[in-house]
């Protein structure tokens, strides 16, 4: 089977303005031909997806969204944005189930799965996020929590799915799991996917997310089973994000 192409995604969260979209062109110039060997994705806030998609025309950089409605069809749901609308604006991927959505908005794995299904129905790749809290890790429940999230959040098909492991306690700070801990959870996720999808699970890319930066990217990418990264605020500046991307072995 062909090797999985690395994916390094930048999640801008609720940061940035239209003027910051210039960082995309700077990023494309900084990474050069590496974008041919690595899928590079930027997920700006929803109001800027269309403008970002226009800006990347002629570039290898992909544009995605940070969330979508679980309702796939047009509907009277004020304030929600459907996956079909995001696709129409130029989004090729949609992050669903990010820990900030699960914790701050009370999103369940069932809701995350329905959002992922809506993305697939719109022809968009869902990036399904899973991960444990500090309390769950300290209680020795990592395998139970993450395994169940994978079972409940990932739709009943493996094609065009990405999974991101993001330990909640490592997001937005300076702490990350040890390399063996990252490897252990990525192996767990691959095992659970294989139980559901058999050999087809080998094609699913599994990313690591949680305080990924220029200083630790190379060692994280060296972990077997890590197919890329979901990067937060370090993706806002082209210089920082480029350093992360170029730290991947496929970029050399």
C-alpha cells in the first residue's frame, strides 16, 4: 500500500483578520516545494474562508473550516453554517469535535459523528478530533476515553477521514505528552480503526495536536504512526508554521 501523505493543518481558531491572510502567501513562499510532498492546510475563521480560498489559487495550500452544522441540508437554523456552504466557499476539510467544542460547547461524540457525516455528504474531508483530559489521564483512562471517542465519533466509513489526537491538557500550553505516550495513543487509535474497517484503516491519516511548535515538531514527526499535526496558534505566523512544516522528514 502507498505511504500515507503527511498532513499538517493550521487551526487559526478565533484569531486573525482579513489583513492576516497575507501570511498564507508568505507561507507558500517559505515552504516552497515541500507543499508537493506534504498536504498543508489552513483553517481560518469562517468569515475569511472564501477570501483565503481565492488567495491560494495556484498554490498547493489547502483551505478548511473549523466546524460545521450537523444538519446537512438547508434549514431554518439561525447562526449555523452547513458543510455544503463551507464547501461552496472553498473549504476542502472541516475540523469536527475539537476539544474546545467538546468542553466549551458540550459537544458529544454522537454530535461530532453527525457533523463528520455532514462533511462527507458535502464532499469535504472531516478531521475528527479525539483526546483525554488531564484528570482522565491521571485516572489511567486514556485508552477507554480515546478508544470510545474513536468508536462513537468516526462515521461508518473510513474513506476520506482524518483523525487528530489532541490531549486536552496539552492544548494551548507548553506541555506535551512524551514521545512514547504519543506513540501509544496513535497505536491505540489505529487499532480501533482496524477493528472497525479492517485493512482500509491503514489509509486513514492520524495527526497529533497539542502545543506543536517549531522546537518540538521534528521529534513529534519522528514518532511512528504520526502522519502529521494539527497546529494551533503557531500556524498564525508564516515563519513559525513554515518551520513546523519544514521539520517534517518528507520536506527534505
